[in-house]
């Protein structure tokens, strides 16, 4: 299931997303860093793909060849790796 980064609504899109594709609900760009599985705020250039070039406007359409639309979890509330690690540590050290 794919979810728009801006309006958080479910999207019915195919395998490939074009640079000019927009969300049917809010008009946000779909081929952008905020919708990419490699996007990570904690990573250098905020991207886990080491060969990707720096993209300054993460919410705008770009020409990145490494773009892969991220899949949302079953409930639509996908947590980042950092959030998952933090939750695991909190559970470990609970009284």
C-alpha cells in the first residue's frame, strides 16, 4: 500500500511513478524524497542511497534515478528505524 506524504491517503498507483505524477487527492508531487523508501532524516543528505545526489527540496518532484515508492505498513503507520529502535530500548529497560 502506498500513502501520499502530504495528505496521508491511500494511493492506487502502479509500479513506476513518473516525475510529473501527482496525488489525486491533494496534488502533491509523488516522485519526491518524502515518498521514497531511501528517505531518512538521520542519514547524510537525508538519503540511505549513498550514490544519490543531494536534493534540497524533499517535498518537490525530482529526477533521482534511485527513487522507489515506500510501502506503508498494514495500518498505514510505518515507523522509522530510529523510532523502532527507541521503542525496543524502552521496552528492554521498562520496570
